[in-house]
């Protein structure tokens, strides 16, 4: 009687009963699936790995017996998954094919002309016309050599204790920022950064008392982060946010610096007021797009053209102290995918993919969607070629 193992091929959602004997290796199982797949026929076996019970990766040179796969009571699931680097390359290749259209410029806010007799007044609240020259949208988005030494810089703003550090950890899939839980006075009180390899997250204290000058000074505080990949603004239900300061921040990021803005309601299960905050975010972002056709919703994420997006997340498990009800992490993978779709140029996308490279949970759970999206781009390009024949 022949023995077989049921293997789920994650990218295509196919399932196979793969025969094996005492000498069969994990590599043999992978090769069998690659040959049998009708969706991805004869795909490269080196692009995949086998995972048991969604947690342990199996070495390809192991035999089925050595890996304990013949012990049926041990196996809950066997998944054949695409390696992260292969998925990253597939995303970059497909995006390069799809984004050959000219860059659509972000609208520039008309600056108020400052009379000569007032321009030297240091007490004026208006923004000085002697600002450092800011790169145009085209320069920022099309210059693939914009990053210094392949560094990635991300701004993260918001009041203290809204879960900024926890969000960073959830996005990267590993501890990056030291999450502090010892009280307001010990939270981040000045600009600092958290580092993961060549990826820098620039944190800041709350913006409640900021002015236009403060915002400009903050972004200019380090020459390394003057053209960041994006800006995250975090607000937690129950926290106090002055919309005037947030709007000034968005004006600076979008109109002056062409920075993609991500507005996030954190700790989404902590308070019923979460929907009110999200609606305020949506109202603010809508002023920066020309018409409603540039606004869309997908998987709880609201996109606003090339300007930004907003959503709600729960970065880690939440436990209701009154009911002891637990809510698992939610919205993080959708946010990561939304940003992957939003970055349109090679240096942007490369920087973001390096930021999320160690987020194993994302790469496992979104394999099917990534395959579907990249396959769609291949189909679009093929249809365009056929039409031009």
C-alpha cells in the first residue's frame, strides 16, 4: 500500500497527495508539486520550502522519516511556500512593468507672498521663503539612487503612548523599537530613531503644540531623513489630537515635500471612538486629491491617490480588562500590503520591501494574494503585446 502526504501549495491554493517512501526527501516532495501544479507548471523547486504546522521550516535534504512526517499524529498541515526573496523579486518585476506611465505630480499649495518689510521679522508665524530647496515630486519618485547607502528612512509621528513603537515592531515582524510600558513620563520625549539594519524609523514627541516652524525643523533635524519613504501618523482611541496641528503636518509633508502619508488608528479595540478618528483622517486626506475617483477602499484601507492612505489596526493582542475578551493582531497585513501596492517607483518599493522582509507572518499569509496580483500584471502585459501585434 503506497503512502502519501497531503501538501498545500500556498501560492496557488492547490492541494496534492504526494507519494513517498523511506528514501524520499523534502526536496523530492517539493519537486513533485512543482511538476504536478497546473497553475505553475514546471516552476523552479529552489524557489520554495516546506513548512509543517505553519511554524517549522523543513530542511530540503531531510528524508520524510527523519523529519517525522510519517508520524501522522504529529502533522496538522504541510504547506509549500514561496521563499521571501522570490516573492520580493516577483513584486518588483511586476511593478516595473505596470508603472511605466508618467508620474502624476502632487498638487502644490500656493504660498502666500510675504511683503519685503515683513520678511525679516523673526516673530512672523508665516513660513519663511528662504526654506531649503525641496526636490520636486518627479525628482523624489524617479531617482532610484535617492537613498544614501541604501538606507531607508521613515517618519513616525503622534502623541505619546499611542502605540508607535508597537506598530513599528508589527510592520517589521520583529523587535525594532524598545516598547516602553512604564508610564507617560518615561515615554519618548525627543526626536530619536530606531534602527533595523539600514532602516531608520524617526520617532518624535507629540505634535499638540507644534507650529509650521516646528514641523519644518523636525523634518530638517537630520539631513538623512529629509526625503523619507513615508510618514506614519498614529492616533489611539481616547488620545487627544489637535486636527490643526495634524493638518499643518500633512500640508508640509504633501504640498512641500511630497511625502506619502499613512494615518493609522492604533489600538483599534480599545475604545468605541475609533471610527470617529478614522473619519477625521478620511476628511483630512480627501482635501489633497482632485476628485473622488482617486479615493477607494480595500480591505479596510482607504487610499487617496498618490497622496496617502488611512486605516485602523491592532498591532498586538488586545485583552479587555473588564470582560477578559482577547482580540488578536488585526489590520497589519492589510496595511503592509496596501503600502506595497502604493509605492510606484523602484527605490520606494525596494526600500519598503527591505523594511518588511523579516515579517514572516505577512509573507506566509499573503502568498496567494501576491501571486494573484503579480500574475495579473503579467496577464495585462501579455494582452498589451497581443493587441499591438
